[in-house]
C-alpha cells in the first residue's frame, strides 16, 4: 500500500491556494486530485533534499535533482513510472510554480525551463460515413421502445460530440427544442455547456420525448432510461453499442467515446476549421483538438488510394 506523503504546514497552505485556483479555472476534480497527489510527492522530496526549504527558495537545480530521485522515477512497487505519469508530474509542477509566480509568492519561476516530453497519442478509432450508414440502417430496420432509445442515443453522440457521462446525466428538462439547444450541466471541468441540435436530431428528440413523457416515471427525470425505468448506466450504453455494431457487421474496437471522435472527425472533414471543432468539443487547448487533422489526412490518403 502506498505511504501517505507528509509535508509542512506552510506547503499545505500553498498547495491549498493552488488547488483553489485550479478549481476556479474549471479544472476537473480528477485532475485536481492527481495534481495534488503528485505535488505532495515532489514537495516531500524537495524537503528531504533541503529541510525547511520554502517556496520562494526553490531553484531549477532543486527541481532537476528531485526529478532524478527514485521516488519519482519509480513507483513504490519498484517498477519504473510510466511516461504518462512523469508527464503529469511535470505538468503539475509547471502549473504550480506558474501559479506561485503570478500570485506573487515567488519572484522567479524555477519550473520555467522544466522540459516536458510530448507523449505519443494513439490515433482514436472512429466510424466512417459508410459504417454510420450501415449502423443506422440496422437500427431503422428494427422496432420497439429500446430500439428507438438506442437510435436516439447514437444520434445524440454523432450530432453533438457529447461525452458518455454527460449523456448519461441528461435530464428531460435539458432538452430545449425551441432554442435548438441541449444543456450539459455535468460537463468536464464543471463548466456548463450548450450543444446545438440540428434539424434531424430535433425531430428524433421530439418523437422520443412524447414517448418518454408517457412513461410516467416521475421519480426518474433522466432523459435516457433503462427497461427498469431507471437512469441508464454507462455500462448499459457500452453494451448496447457493442450489440448494434455486431448486428451491423462492424468489427472495430469502438467504445461510446469513439462516437465523440467520430463527431469531431466528420466535423473537421466538413469545415476544415480546427477552431470550430475545438468549440464544439469544449476543449480548453487547441493542441487537444489537433489530432483530428491527422485522422482526416489518413482518411484522405485512403480515398486517394481507391481512385
């Protein structure tokens, strides 16, 4: 079991101030917890190297030496830390000292020259237009309330780029057909978002809502419900997607999040505007969105090969 890392009271105060600033900026709770954990480890090593070290006394040499410490390069199990974990620790360190500098706690930023190696990102899987057509055809060839629900879930993913948990958390009241909006109250980072609903999706939602209201489940206000009239779960959605993919003969390692990638890839292919895709996905940094340019380039290469 990993040991609890103890730091001095002064550092606890600085960590608390940094965490408050991260929350104000809309950083997700998961990221804040990870940053806090990594920074406590770094600070404990700094204090081992130089007891009574204060924030404004930290230098670049202190940080460089700390990052060669076995507690950072390896895990408590004795295995090497993954590149992703080291990257996150450096990112947390950079953000922390940047906050300290802008807050006036330090005169110089010792983490300014701390280099973070860019991680390789495996290109995500997504549905092609032809595969989407096949999937829709299979769904449209079936009848029943569950099929209608599954069809709409697919279309909401493809039409808005919504995240899985955001879709699960939707309530009936979050759908505003008159304003052509879908309100996302549980968006990543805690900042509410609004998704535009195109004409076809509004039509599907209008039909579905008539059925949904007739269900009479006043205790459950969720937009998408299970056969037990309770809010549908992420696992159920993943299971249903896998089922329909098999029915359509699509043999790809696709998940509900792959539908978000599908939305982004199609949007970039049609607009050639990365800023539009960034806004549609709600990404904080444009660098997060850049991967979709490579996906479209790959699709273009495949198309040219078939000429």
